[in-house]
């Protein structure tokens, strides 16, 4: 069945569907910067263990539940309270918070399961990053980066 439709052509006569992939899109040379599966807290038992026997700290707009996990890495889960805006707002809040964590994870102690509960607030990267830093400070999860003091 010929509908008389053709693929658009480029100036050199090739069809657009045969053209090279666009630069910067789906390129293997780009490094994936999201959290790995090992860095995400997924199993129901692990999550309920964090909520039931965890320590918690809070600040305006967020709450952090944390518990030692016996591993050499941290695992994180970001969740929201009920009635948190639209799906777009919920996804953005979680995405921004995960990115803030990803950028600061090198300065954190390892061996913890972390659950971040978000409350409706301004979902800018700066706000969520400040909240996460405040929660980490309150929970004493930041690595000690101060230079050693000499005792004389």
C-alpha cells in the first residue's frame, strides 16, 4: 500500500532516518552521572528497617532517616509526603534532591542507609542542596575534613 509518503531528504540525497546520530545525544562518550543501583535503597525490608530503627533529623522542608547498613557504601531513597503537588512537581523534587546528594556524597561517611522525606517547598537545586547539607550536619554524617591538630 503506497500512500505517497517519503522520508525527508538532506541536501546530499540521504534520507534523514539514515543520518548520523546527533552530537551530544545518546553518545557513549558521555558519562552517566546518575546514582547506580547499588547506591539506591530499593527493598521493602531495608526501607522499613530504616524507618523503624533509624535515627532521624529534620529541617524546614525535609526530614532524614538514617541507619548503619554494614556495607562500604551509602544507599539512598528519596520520598515525599502525601498530597505533594502534581506528578511533575513530585518528580522534580526527587530528581533535584538526588542530584544534590550525588554531588555531595564524596564528603559523607559511608555505611549508611538514608531515607530523605520531602515536604512541599521551593524545589530549586540551591534550596534542596542547603536542606540536605543541614540534615547531614545534624546527623553528623559528614567526613571530618578539618586538618589534624598537633598536641604540644
